């Protein structure tokens, strides 16, 4: 028994050491930052040091390589430069917890990419933003991936244009954290996909704001994330009329679908619910959105244009809502109907959710019995890049062999003792 305990302790120690090794900074051999230099770049056979991200990328873009890799001094504060640092080649940034102070990488609008598809991978960065605008007539594809990044008072991504654009944005965020931004933390109008996994958003006005305008398809997936204290009551620029933890709007002729699972939403600020579908502002266009929700509690609202009146009030006849409890699932179809399933059997709601008299509000924020549907009276709005991992298969194999060998010796010793 003592030998078995020793083996288990040894295994725990091995795994602990391996975990620490995985968390180490990423730097090539021989890189040494001196003086004010905090950024090291590599492109093709060329490389160099720089004081700012702009200087590094300017030099790297002039090199002959097809892609650029950036390494930052661990935990450094990178000197900020002017806004909108152009990116036109595949780019990987190993930030090593460096802080970029809100500087942004500019995509599409000011400089055309070298290739039709461009990929940006960002690891362990603080306050680094991707910003841009689709260019009409140019079907660029941007794959933007944030891994283990933290933005405090900065947004993560803004990529928006009009309905005539044909570019695509595929955003992936894993294990990222955003706090304290005063508008949309993730915002796009483009076709493509958005995947957000195991991220946290705290005290942001509109953490996830998808306002799809283009004629193609946008698919949204939010999984295992936590959204706390988000939303707004500010009337500046009618922020209170669209701010919500998750906002999904289809303003164009294309298709928008969303899947939300295992996500915790608490402390929401404002009156748009936890998941807002459709654009309730007066004079806006809002088309159908297909949404499924599971493992997530909170209020869903489906708003039609004109839900918010000119005087700032709400027209309840242009609003449908439902609250999802523990263990329940919800879906919103193309007609704007909210269906909640999985509720325990209860007595029917004494108030019919579809009033007989048309002047009565279509719905208010009520709970409904199992499989009851909450329906708006007219239709309303409502390439996945795999994360690079630093796991070393050889290390795992070595640990497994060592454990097998040790357990074998322990068994033989026991047989001999008998």
C-alpha cells in the first residue's frame, strides 16, 4: 500500500511539473530583449527587434516571408503607437502577457491583404484589439483567434460595414476575459462565424453584439462562458435600447443563427433581458434569427422595430419574452416565437399569453407551463480555427511509461514478499 501511495504522489509531482512547463512563456532560443526593445519579429529568413508593435509589423511586412511571428518580452508594457496598425499577412503573436495599452491591429480597410484568406492568432495578450471594416467588392476572409487574452477597458474586436460587403470574419475566443468596456466588446456585421468558449465578461455594456447585415450566413456559438453585470441604462446614443449581455440582430437579407450553451448570465443591467434578439429601436430593420439555448438561465427578449418609442418608452405589443429556469431549454424560430421546454408540470398560467383583445400587450415577462410557447404576433428579428496547443506528446508518453514501470515493480515486489 505504501508503495502504491508513493507511485501516486510521484505521478502528481510529474503532472505538476508538466503543467508548469506548459505555462511557460514562448520565446525562441537566443532572444534577449535589451533596452527599450520589447518586441521581436520573424518573417521568412529575416528578424529584428523593435520598441513598438507598429515598428515591428512595419519591418516584418517589408520582409519576404509569407507570414509573420511576433514575440513579446514577458509581462512587458509595450509602448503604444498610433491607432490602426495594418496587417496584410498571416500573423501569430506570442504576447507572453505583455500589455499593448489598447492598440489595435487594422484589417481590410486601409490595406488589402496579400492573400484571399488571412489568419491572425493571438496568445496571452493584454489589451490588444482587432479592428477593421469590410471593403465592398473584395471577398476577403479573416480568421481571428484570441487565446488566453485579457482586455481591461478595451474591446476585443470591431469589424463592421454595410450590407453590400462580401467579406467574412471567423472569430474564435477561448479562455479570454474582458472587463469595463463602455460599448460593444465583440461586434461585427459581417458573414462568417463567432465562437466564444470559456470566456468571462464583466461590467461591459454590450459584451457580444452581433448585428448581421450582409447577404450570407453568420453562425454564433457561445459555450461555457460567464457574463456578469453587463448592460446599460445610459440614454447616450440610445445605448440603453440595444445594450445587453448577448445581442443577436439580423438587419440584412442573410441568415443569422446562434447556439448558446452552459453560459451563466447574472446581474444584468437595463431592460433588454439577458439575451436580446431583434432590433427594437424605432426605424430599424430586423429580420428573423434562429436561436437555441441550453444550460443557461435568464430572460430572452425578442423585440420588433418600434418596441422603443420616440419618447423612450416601450411598446409591449412589439415585445415577446420568456424566462429560462434551471434544466430548461429554449428556442426562437424564424417567426420570433419563443419555445421553452423541460419545465416541471404546473397549473396553467391564469393569464392567457395571447390576449383576446388586440389592444392588450402581446406578452409580459411571465413564466409559462411546460412546453408552452410565447409567440410574438408578427415575424421579428431575432472556419473554425483549432487552438494551437503546447502539449508535448513525448512528455505524456514518458509519464505513462514511468507509471507503468513503477506499478510493475511494485507488483513484482509484492509477489516476492508473499
